[in-house]
C-alpha cells in the first residue's frame, strides 16, 4: 500500500525542469527584424549644387521615378511642369507618366525667374491659373527611408521657362 501512495504522489506531482531542459523543449524564437529608421524630413539642402565640370544627365522624371537608385546623387536635367499651391506644397511633374513627381528645392539664385513666375501681381497664390514649364537642372537626392520628401531635386538652374495663362473655368 505504501508503495502505491508513493507512486501516485510521484505520478501527480508536476516535475520541475531546469532552464536548460526547458530550452530543449521550446524552440528559440527569432527576434523580428528591426525596421529601418525613418530619416528626418528634408528641411534644407543636403548636397552641393551641380558644378560646371560635373556631367549632367539629360533624362525625364518618368525615368527617374522608375529607377531612382540609378540617378541618386547625380546632376540631372529634366523637362517638367511646376505645380504649387503657393503656400507650402510644390512638385515637378511629367504629365506623360503619372501624378507623382520630384520635390523641388531651390539652391541657387538662378531660380529667381521661377519665383517671379510663381508670384505675379494680381494673381492668386499658386499656379492653378497658369502653366509653368521649364528645364530644371540639379542634384537628385533619393532617400528611400524618408517619411516625406524622399525624391528631391535640388535645383541649381532653370532654363526654357515658359508661362502659359490657362482659361478660367
């Protein structure tokens, strides 16, 4: 009888396992990969403007958007339409490919003519009543981990600037 009591006590008492024995029975969970830290928002020019001796790549915004890694940190020249609300949002677009574009960042005095085209006496803010097109030359900055402004063109020159009044609706 005594043997039956000891056997039943051993049978119903949970055995305790050492930490090393527990590791044998539990698979080691892999920690989740850490996400890339988002970059700070683009608040000022990060690169130097294009130098006269530096080669300039003539391309389109569509090509830059398709393969940004190819054009990153290079001087490019793109034909584009300049759109702005006149307050804080501006974009350079290529109407032939999509509604996405490049964030313009003016780095030189050569953009004064563009500023004059945007802010005209007697006109409202923004470019809703006119079409501004030009060839923009500058350094393309691509920041894939940025929360905003991940595709920036640091403008160093504006050429072939054209302003077309749009009919009022």
